[in-house]
């Protein structure tokens, strides 16, 4: 019998998609099989999500030697990022978003830390310098200058100098301290030095110099051995403004005064004289007696002095805290011939003095401010009506005729020059709260608030009226001023200007170029230069004061290291 073969046909079955419920059920069955005690179901543990890493960035704004501000952005940080500032040696300069740059001659680094993330930015040492009407840039030991061809803008003279270690500006030009300790200077003929071995105006050879100090129309060098050398001139106030060489045998520095000028700490200037503070806290004045060049009114040479301040025609000395009358103040004529008797008797525990041409404002250790000076002729010399408000003050700013005090609570108190300040101050007084910094031109004030807005008052022409740019004055980080105008640097790298148009108050011709800006410098007579993050730069304002074109040899000005 034949064998019958059975054919089995297998049909392909289309798979059925698994639903979430089916997966859950299957999982429960799997977990329920094979013992486990009790036969109950156990859910799959949910993995702990890994948090994204923390990140932080930092961007620094501000001119060296002024206020530096770090703008920090962060993500996924456990706390607000901390900010620290250090110099090239690693020494801590400060902390927080802003610091006053006290070490401009060395590189400075800002570091932002956020959880495990850090970011840093290093700024080069100061390389832009300003006289009253010219700029000079230091780059790899050489200088480039422009502006007034009389007061420091002599490009050829500057570029001829090599191996420069430091540039020091004065009112009428620049001095370069070379790496070998010698000096060259250019600008006004009063201070110009082309050969340190052949300087008839200097009190001794300009070699072995360790430190330079600028006067208004003179320079002073401190040598490595502590000895003193000076060149330049002072102005005779009773001789129609004639200039007298500091090395003049009859009217200049005498041999005895030169011998006494050892270990000089600082030098203050008036219109016609100088006063040197020595390390032993004594004072040596020299120059026109009519402008404080002699101790004609003092019965004895002052000792225990901690600070000297010069006005137009007088010096003010603050005594050291260890003396019999700590923090007391003595003017060049305490008998009142020029008016300094007004108010000075009550000044004790003084921490600092802010002075304009004729009067001063003394800030004491408790935060109290008292004005003094030529009270009969200058309103700003009398602050008695505001005594109850001038407390807990942290800083004072001056115009030529008025003062403004910033209190620790952010409130501003201003007085003096009612003709220019009165009505404009009254209009903004209620807005002068939450202020973080004060700035001034010759006759106007600007207050930068902590929210990045700006309030102005004073002479409308020189910056007291900012109404035309108010809508733009937001996100401001700091402000730079000359005698006539203001320039505000914003956090987005743009610049806003106001004041006398020809002196930098109108930057509309270069506004398209004013982007990516990180620092602004100004000459007092009306020029500005803005340095960008990439090292490019823009100038505007009075071309005879540095606001015009720059030499072709200057292509970049580094901001970052």
C-alpha cells in the first residue's frame, strides 16, 4: 500500500503591535515567576536623570585705571557665580562684579566661578594714556601719539623713543620711563626731554629713575637710591603767568630743598607751586609763595601728614591719625588770608578731601561730609544746611563750582552753584536713589544707577541735560567724562554721548562703528577713543584734543592679553 505523504501548509501571521498595557502585563508575569516571595509585582526603577553640566562666561568692560565691570552669564549653576580679580602675580585685587582698578600698570584677570565651571578674562596692562589734549599708546616698548601738536601729540617725537617701560601723562605732554632707568619726554617745550644727559632744566641727571610723578607743568623722578630729580616749571601768579624753570638758581628749587627731598611718596600741585609728602610724613613745598610754595603762614613745618591736596592756589594737609589731632586739616593759610579758616577748625578724623578750584569737601571716618573754603564767594564752601543729610557718605565728586556726595544707601546729596545746578537738581532729586557711581564735567553731574539708567543735572550745555538720549541710557556699565561732555559704555558694547557736540558730546558720525566697545578714554579738552574687544578702535570729538585721525602706524590697541 503506498505511503500517503501529508503536506503541512504554514501560514505567515502578521504580528500584532504590543501595547503599553500588554508590556506591563508581561513584565508583571516575568517578575512574578520563579519565586521572589509573595508573588507580587515589582516596578522597574526609573533612572535618575543626569543634570546638564554647569557653564559660565565672562566679559570685562572698562578702561584701565578706572572702574572695571565683569558681565557674567551662567547656566545650571547651584548658586550665583562668584567673581574674583587678581593681578599678574596672583594677588587678589577685589571681588564682585566691579572694582576700582588700582593696579593699571600690570595685567589683571577676572575669574567667574559657578559650581564646577570657571571662566576667566585677562586684560593687558594700561596702554592708552591721555594728557589734556593728546593721546599716547604704548605697544611693545614704543609709543604712538596724536592730538595737540604742542601738548603731546607730536607723533614723530613719540615714535623715535624705544624700549619704553612706562608712560606718564601730565597736563602738557608725556614722559617715558625707559627700561634702563633713563627718561625721555615730549609735548610742551617746558617738559620736553630728548637727551637725558643734556637737560639744562633738570635738577640732576635723568638716569637711575625708579618712579615718575607728574605735576601740572613739571615732572619729578624718584631715583633708586631715594634721591629726587625734577624738571619743568611752575607758574608765577604775580608775574602775569610767567613760567619759572624748576632749576632756576634764584626762583626755582634751592639746593637745600633738593637735599631735603628724599624718599618722596607723593606730590600735589596748585597753579604755581608743588608740595612733596615724604615717607617720614613731613612736607616740602616749592614754587611761587603766592600759590603755596612756602610755609609763610605756619609757625612750624607740619609733621605727621598723611595726605596733601592742591586747589588752584593753596594746599590742604590732612594730619595722620597718630598725631595729637588725628585727621585734622590745615590749609596753606590758616589765618584766613585766603579763606581757609572757614570750617577747618571743626575738621577731625578726616579720611579724604575732594577739592575743586577754591573749596574742599572733607569726608571723615564716620561718613560725615563737611565743606570748607572761601565761604564768602563760593556757595559750595558751605554745606551746613545739609549737615543732617551728609552722613554715611562713601564718595564725593566735584565740578568746578559744586559737589555731589554718594551715600551708602544709594542716595545722592548735592550742593553749590545754585545758578547752574538749582532748578535742574530739583527736577531730578527724587530720582537720585539707587545710585552706584558719580561722574562730572566742569559744570555738570551724571549719576549711574544700579539698574543701568543715568540721571544728570547741572549746566545743560556741558552734560547736565541728557534728555535727547534718555531712551538710550539703559544697560549702562560706566561713564567717562571730559570737561565738556559724557560718554556712557553699555553692556551691549555700544556708546551713548551727550554734552558739547564739538567736544565729544555728539558721536553720530561714528555711531555705526561704536559696537563691540570694551573701554573708553578721554582727554580733558574734548577727545575720545573707544577700544573694541578685537583691538580695533574709534576716535571722535575735538581733533586737536585727540579726537581726530590716528597715525597710520597704529593699527590695533590690544584690550585682552
